[in-house]
């Protein structure tokens, strides 16, 4: 069987990304393969709009990963996000009998009641417990406390039901099994934010191509999440209004775009080259970029709950492709009033690759997909190319036999301090199988050679003078004993 690895897929508005990685004993991750596809024609604002095209894109990703790994893939982890994801608060109250002591069963009942909440057109993707209120006291763990009233405060994260169905249909059409579906912003936060930032409170802002995700953390808990339908592509579209094509607008945004420019640095007479023949006023370019960037920042600010606005001591953490824009930190400081703003260009995990061809970008664009690999805990590896499925069965039989011996030894009280180790048993199995394969191959070659010689001898005799004479005689004798047609 192929060695263990985790496979994760992220459905982004600009590109579909797949990655295979192996978790190492030291906690690091080795990236084994990376594949990507342009997804602009079938994924919009982070959600599936064309099931057939998405299925084809997924199939292409899996094929690329398989070819790189030289192994089959049995299942994948999927990160979801994008448009319509938002959080709502919910309170569940349970009146208790007199002198009752809160049990785990009572707590579970509150959680189940919350999970069974229904929202028109939306599915609960995750439910987070904020805190419990036992009579008048707030507790993180109410079990064992005597009370007459138990209240649970929850954050439910919702996603539009139709988007969820489209996602599942796309994977079904592509024939890809989903091991687990995770909320991408939450998974990423675990590997981008520090424990101190979560505890002191912060806003994680993922600046994507078509959406901006705003997640608020305080006292180690997610308190709010929302997705704004604005991103870097909106800046590009605004630049197109200055009479330039999309590819030129995107290129100029990446090359010259600045989230904030000091007035003293603006030269009214300066121009920027669009191509060899055309230019644009630098001042107009700056105004367009800053106006849309400011709009995005103002929207981010509006989605920070008022009750936490002055409590978030760790400020704002920026990530995603949009976080690479020049002066983005400075723009957020001035527009939001937060002094602390940092850019998280990479995860806190230790990531390595043995293949120099694998490009692991440190620009905020790989944070989600790497976090999904880190979260996965089930093997996604199938058979290696060229490996027989019976090899796995034989290995399983060997393992079962070893376990049986160990169980018998334990039951009888005997100790097996001597004898081969599992690794030695496996090596011996491989040697035996290799020897058997060689024996069978040699026997096959021997038989083919004998058959070839027999045919050559028959052909030689047939073509000799005596062979031709006896052949003619045999055919003549046959005509004498066979009846004529019609008799």
C-alpha cells in the first residue's frame, strides 16, 4: 500500500487547489504534491455555480495529484467558505427541578436542542459554545453545579443550503469521496493566529479575490464570522473603467497598487504605462485603488460586533492574496483605529518539501489549504500504481496473524521477548513474494520457449519433402472416407 498521506482541496474563486501532504512524527508536514486549476468560470465568491464544470475541475486536480504521487486517492478533505457564510447567536434555556445538580446529560440536551435549530434556506455547518449561564453565574463548564436554571449561549455558523448541495453534487459527479468538510476560515485561524491573539482578542481578515472573510476571536472563542462579497477583483474591475483590459488592470494593480499613498508622494503630472502605446495618470490610478480598498476596510470594520470593538487587544491579522498590497497594514490602521495590525503570510506549522519543483508560496494564499492538511486525520492514500490490491490483503493477513499471536501470548501469560519484529516479518514477506514472482516468471518463460521450439519443429517437418508428400497422401485418403455433398 502507498504510504500514508492527507489530501485536501480548497475551492477558491480564482483557482481550485489540491494538495497532498504527509504528517511527520515531529509535527511537521511534508508536501508531496500540489495541483491547481483556474476556477473563475464555475466558482463565484467561493461557491459552486456550475456543477459540471466544477466536477471536471475536481477530476483534473485529482488526476494531477495521482500522477505526482503515483498512487490512487481514496478520499479528500474539503474546505468550504465564501458567500453566505455568517454566524448567528442562539440561546437555549432549560428550567431545572429544585436542588438539581447540572449533569453532562443536561448540557448535551442543550447542545442537541441548539443543533436542531432550523433556519430557512440555511444549514448549520458548525456550532460553537460561547458559555453557559447557571442561574446568574457564567461558566465554561457547568457540570456539577446546583442550579434551578441552565442557559446555553451558542454561535451557529450557517451556509446556504443550495450551495452545500451543489458542492456535494460536484464531488459526486467527479466520483470523489469526501472524508470531511471543514469551515475553511475556522481551520485556517487555528494555524495562523497565536494562542495569545485568540485569548486577548483579534480580528482575522482573509482578503480574497472575490470575498473578504471577517472572523472575530475573544477569550479563545470565535465570537462572530461574516463574509463580505468584495475582494481584490473589485479593484481590478474598477481599474477596467479607466479604459484598460482586465489582464492589464490586474497586472497594474499588482505592480503599482497601494492601499494608501501620502498626498506628498502624489505627482499630479506623473503617468503609468499601460502598454507600449498607452499611459494613465498616476493620480487617477491611485484614487481608484484607494477608494475601493477603503470601501473593503470600512465593511470589515462594520462587521466587528460593537461589544468587542474596544476589547480586541491583539488588533487585526490580515491574510490572503489581498494582504500583499503595498501599505495595506497602514491603511487598516488609519481606517479602523486599531494600532496593532500584522500580516500573516504563512501558517505557524513547520512545512517542508523534498521536491524542489513544488512551490509553497509564502504570500498568504496557501494558508487555508495547508491548514486543511494539518486538520485531516484519516489516510487518503490508495494503492500505489502497479501495486496489486492482493498485496494489501496479504499484508493485512500478516498483521492479523501477528495480533493473534500477541493476543494468545497475553491471554496465556507467556512472554515473547525473542522472535522477529514486525518490520522483520514484513521484510521477509516481501522477499518471499519477490522470490515467488521470479519463480513464476522463469517458469512462464521456460514454457513459452518450449512451445516456440515445438512449433518450429512442426513447421520444419511440414515444409520438408517427406512432410509435403505425407501431407498430400493424408488429404487424398481423407477424400476417400468423407461422403460427397448431397449423399
